[in-house]
C-alpha cells in the first residue's frame, strides 16, 4: 500500500474538519469556523476554499490508491 505524503494528510485533516463543521451546522446551527474566525471573513473564506480544494485533491488520492 502506498504511504500518504504530508500533503495527503493535510488534505484529509481539512476534510475531516470541514465534515465536522457541517455536522455541527446541521445539528446545532453552530458554525465552528465562523466562531473561531468570526472577526475575519476573509480568513473564513480561505478556510472554506482550502477545504474544497482538499476534497478535490482527495478524489485524486482515492483514484491513485484504487489503481494499486
């Protein structure tokens, strides 16, 4: 099995954080990213973009791992 690189791990961690955040939003209407970075909407958007890019990257990772 192929070992995951540091970038792979970062992407996976960001996806987990994003999934947990959406779970909190759905269950309790609590947005953790907004609570942490509420005073800086630009940083919030950057976090959301990084989570989205991580999801796209993880699709690529799964494709690589599936071929092995």
